[in-house]
């Protein structure tokens, strides 16, 4: 958490998220991932948590590390390198609000063991869509791993899927401007894109 604050990845203030939530904290992991040494510390830390899990450890040689977009790639490659897992790939979107997809010829094999990796889990929408996409091809999602877990009142519930995170960010959330104490106190609000 210190490393994330020092690099400006965790910011205190008054923020409006794209889904309308207001909060007193904002997190942008990429600001910490700019520095290779920090990226290394964070992804090696996460890989150690994963390796400590006996089920994950047993499947490392055949494990695919899959990210919902390019934002999760530094973590995905860092974790893959530290674990010596089988491969890394990622999804993208042709249009900003279009469906998530994989590049042509990038297909899972039925039964492939897939660990979903991203820098942060906040709304969980991207990771939930990635999970559906991966499972549609007959691959098996074996877990979820992120650097930061930032639960909000709108976070998707992944049920019993094993979930690994390095740190948890517990901000104060308001469902909209009308119920926001920071708005009531006249604190200037910053809109965040992601
Ligand atoms: Zn507010």
C-alpha cells in the first residue's frame, strides 16, 4: 500500500466513477507499474500468494495467465515469469463498448486451465465478461488474481471462484451525488474515466 501511495496510484479526495458511484479514494495501478522495480515487487508478491495455493501450484506448468485487456498485462507477464507458467494472452474490444474477444487464431483448448489476472478488481465487469468468454470455449477458469481488490457496493460476486489479491482498498462509497457526504460538504469532485 505504501508503494502504491508513494507512486500516486492511490489517491485521496472526492471522485465520481463512471458507474455513478462517489468515493473518497481512487486507485490507478498503472501509475505504480510505470516503474519496473515496483511492477516486479507487486507481481512477484502476487505470484507468491498463488504458489502458496497447493491446487494452483500443481497446475503451474500448464497454466494460462489471461488478462481482460492490456491494462493487466504487466501483472500477467510478471506473474507468469515468477511462476514459470505456460503462457500469457489477453482479450480486447474492437469498439469501446463492443463485446470482448480474443484475436484471431487465439483459441483455448477444451479443459485448458486459465487463471484470470488483472491489476485491479473494482466493478468486476471486465473480469466477469472474460470469465464467460473463456468458459464458452470449454476452458476451465481456476481462479482470479489481482494486485488490488477495491470492493464497492456494485462489485460483481464471483461466488466460490478462488480469489487472490495482494491488498484490499476500503474506501467510503456513496451510490450517487445526492447521497454523497463529500458533495454535501462542497468538496470539489474529480470525474475518473476508468
Ligand atoms: Zn460526491
